[in-house]
């Protein structure tokens, strides 16, 4: 089964250009926002219609009532669209206006709460989707991602999606009342409103290039900020080496350059967004000048109608300003949504098909013509064929770069063979479901990863286990007595990355962690590299006890690790061959060590230095 190939590589994320429009942005947003968010957005739109209509009625009532009171008349004449002519008393008119105002206020408050809820739900949905999609994607894709990519996706980029939802909601809740207010104005004064709309349309078209430039600059900011975030993550991971090699200051200057590029991009994006918003607001004042001029030149214009139209247009300007601000915000935030969707498509394309077979044991393992390619046409494994009986202990030696770690990852099902098959008990291992595989297969890495938590929690590793089970595997790993000597024994809290334990203790803890699930296949990558002779002897005794019912596959870099193996294979150039004796293994290990030593010496020799 070929390894899934992502449609979009991490590098593609850095060289995309903003092609989105408002329509495509809304379409992509719909694919991200969960159902509850969509329902909330629909309710906001309906409430905007109701609030816009009531506000138009409110303005007409207030102005006409005010003019009636000035004329010392107690009867208000109101001409409303659809409804027609009404003649309520001034008191009734004010009472209705008060009621309409209260309803509009309540609608706006509820809409504000709904908008905040939709934004929060959208943010949570985007983060959940990113985490689930990343978790389901193949290890090949996860290991190829740049450091910090997932963190940035679930923080900065997902936050921009929440802000985009707010901007879109603001745009809708501003455009609907704007349209309704201008609709009422058009019925009362068609000519004045038409001229104002024409002027507004011309103004919008004139400012459109600024909106496009804002989107481009916002996309630039997303890209350079991504590089900055990834550089920060890389820096924290290399903190020890940077300090030891005395290059922390030099690397800090590089980070400062990334930071400057990100803030410069943000400055340009925010300037264009604010400039477009202020330009529309300031130029919109000309609306009133145009409207007043048209009214001045019009004959037979009634004071009430003219005043109502002016009031409606003035109120419309506030909604137009809000809509423009929201649109500028969307132009800033849309690149974040596009980046999020690109990353999700890349991860989803690399998601392997899940197996469905639930099994209770693995049985014998068979590798038939297994090959693996990191890059097309450049195989790292070449037709590896091997039969491993259940309970057998297999050793693997060879030079660096020969394919040992890749073969271990193939056996762990972290990488699916580019060609060939791996079967467990006669069943293709891709067909076994994930819960069964995770229960039956375990791993001891050369560099164990511990987290900030108690010793017991680090051994359990997010699995349910009793303290008795944890102590049992700690004893088998030769670690229990040392744990009991700690200040709080099993409840001793380890610092970040397992600080508080020595390198050998961390490796034995990883061994105990692997044994806790009682796996049938245990893969060890140089499990004794950080151990003293006594600890190594204890671990080898444990491996000997496991033989016969647990299949062990050991990648070794020194001869003592191979003493408990039933068979030892050499791996060179991506192929394997069975060794006849440990003497052959000793020769290979010596050659590998000598090659490494010579390589390190060559790096420091005068002949290796450029002239």
C-alpha cells in the first residue's frame, strides 16, 4: 500500500498568493464554522432585519412627532412604506417610538451575545478540527511539518477565524439595516436617495484597490509571522545547544530579523485597513452635502419628508462605516482562514485509511519485499524480506543511514511501505484497527520524551493503570528502588522534559512505560545507550524473560545489547542479511564507529576546511 502523499507540502504554505474573494471567504468559513455557529449567524441576520425595520420606523416617528410638537399640533401625520398614512396622537407616537427603541436595544444586545458565542464556537471548532486532523494524519506528514506549525494553527490562525466570524457578523448586521434605512429614504425621496447611492457606489469602487491591497498585505503578514513562530519554537528546542556553542546571541539576532519582518508586515496591513476605514468615513460627509444640495434645488419638498430623509441618511452613514470597518477586518483576517484550510487539506490528504480488524494477538511477523521512499525514486529500504516468529528476539546493526530507523518505523506502522507487505499472523497490518495495534505494539526510543508530571504519570503515559501495575513494570526496568528513594516516590513531580532524573533513569522509565501495556511486539532503538553496566544487565535480564511470548526487535549500536538476541541482521544500503555470528556484528559495529569517528575528525582537520 503506497504511503499517502500530501497534496500540499509545508513549503507550499509559504508561497501562496491571496486569490480569495468575499464569496470564497464565506464559502470556506462555512466549511469551518460548526452547525451551532451557523444557526447563531442566521439568527443574527434575522434580528438585523427586524432591528433595521424598527429603527426606520423609530426615526420616522421621532422626527415627525418633533415637527408636530413644534407646530403646536397634537396629531402626527406619518407616511410609512406599505402601511400608508397614519394619524396617531403625539403621545401615542412617542409611546410607540419608545417601545420600538427598547426592542431595538434588546435585539442589539442579544445579537452582540450571539456574535460572541458564534466567534467562540467557531474558534473551538477550528482548534478541535486542527487537533483531530493532525492526530489522524500519517506520521510521515507529521514528521515533515515544520516545528511550531500545529501550535500556530491552533493559536494565531484559529484566533483569526474567530475574529473573521465577528467581522462577517458585523458586516451582515450593518448592511441589512443600511439597506432598510436607505429603502425607506428612497420611498420618501427617490431622487435624493438615488444620487446619494450613486455617490456611495462610486466611493466604494474608488476605495476597492485599498481593500485588495489590505488583503495582500494581510497575507504577507500571515506568512512572515508563521516563519517567526516556527523560528521561536526551533529556538526553544535548541536552547541548550545554542548556549553551549556560544551562538545564542547570533541566533537571537536572526529572531530579531524575523520579528522585524513580521511587525513591518503587520504595520503595513493595519495602516491600509485603518486608512480605508477613515477615508470612507471622512468622504462620507460629502453624502450630506450632496443630499442637502439636492434638497435645496428641489421644488415642493416637504420639511417633514426632507428632514426624515436626511436623518435616515445620517443614520445610514454609521452603518456604512461599521460595514466598511468589518469589510476591512475581513480582508485582514481572510488570509488566516485560507491558510487554515490549506493546512487542513494537506493533513487530510495524508490521512491513512483506518484498519477495521480487532485482534487479540499478533502472531508471527512477515516482511515481503518491503521498500520505502522518502522521495520518489530514492528508496531508503530496498525489498526487505524477513520472517520473525512470535516471541523471537531480533537484533539489527549497521552503519548510520543504512535504514535501521526507517525499518523500525515501518514495523511500528508509523510509515506505510511504498511497496511490499507487512503481515501479522497472516493479516496485513494496515487492516488491524488502531486500538488493537496500540495495545499490542510498543516502543523504547533512544531519546525518551518525558513531560512535566509525576513519575507514575510518566510511566502510565495517559493510560489507565493501577499503582501496582506501574510499580511492577518499574521493577522489571530496574528502576523501582531508585523511584522509592525520591522525595515523594512515585508521586515525585518531574520538571519539563523529565528534569530530575538522570539520562539512564529516563531511559529505564521509557522501558517501563513500554512494558506497561504488556505488548506482544516491542521495538527498542538502542535501549542501553545511556545505561551503566548494572542497569544494562538488569534490562537484558528483563528482555530474556520476555523471550518466547514477546517479540523483541532491537536496533543496536554496541555488541553487549545483542547478547540476548536469537538472530542478528545487518542492514546496509536499505537491505538486510542474516549474520552468522556475533563476530560479524562486532566487525560491522566497529566499522560504523570508525566511520563516525573519522567523519568527526575530518570535520576538524585542516584539509577539510575551505581555503
